[in-house]
C-alpha cells in the first residue's frame, strides 16, 4: 500500500512506555487503493479524514505515512 486515504485519525498524548519519547504523535487508519486497511503513524504535518497520504518509510515494522 503506497498511497492511501485517511479513514480516521487520532493524536496520542498518553503513549505506551516504549513510545513516550515520541508523544504526542498521530495515528491513522488508512484505506489503500485496493481497499485494504492499515493502522499507520503519520509523519510531518497533521492529516485529516479524507486526506490522501503516501508511504514515507518503515521504522522497525511501523509504517509511516505523510500527506501527499
């Protein structure tokens, strides 16, 4: 899934212990062009429902997307 549309999003302020240093950060559920869904981290500027996003990088098995 290289490009997708934001289905829903949230900003995490109270993160689990392993992600405390990154808080606050944005998570989103995105829908790929093939209809698949994935939970991803958002990097760069904040996105909103309906925004187009593209794959930016994988960090330790976590997919990061950014606004297209």
